[in-house]
């Protein structure tokens, strides 16, 4: 939405990085699609943490990744009541998941 003037102009003036953040989010879906044929080459464990009420990253992306990474130990963790900021609302859980992932790489 912030790619359309005058919203884009207001977002760029906000000082909160909204324009940059939105520009990055607009590239997620096309980026996933560009990698469609390459997901099968991923050979490391993956953990995806997705808030089901995320207004920035479509929760369907987690479903896409789950299907695309079925050949490896991929863990898709969904938070039904969380939005985009799950990393901040449950920081200790996210840190524990990162540690668990790092242990699998040893």
C-alpha cells in the first residue's frame, strides 16, 4: 500500500522506516516464486516462525515453505494469536529455537 503516492511520500517522511520496510515486503512473494525450483536444493535444517495474524508477511508463506521444504527437517511454528512482531513478543522462545537450530548444525 505504501508504494502508491501520496502514501509513499508520507511513509518515507515518517522516520520509522515504513517505506523501506514496505519495499522489502513487496519483494517477498516474488522472491519465493523465483526460488520455487531451488527450494529442493536446501539441505540444512530450517525453522520458520510465523504469526498467523501477521499483516506484513502473509501467513500463507509459511504454508508455501512447509510444502517446499518437505524433504528436510523443516519446522514450521505458527502462533495463531500473534502478528508480525512475534520475535519481540516471545523473545525467549525465539532464542530457544535459534539455539535448537544451531545444535542441529553441530
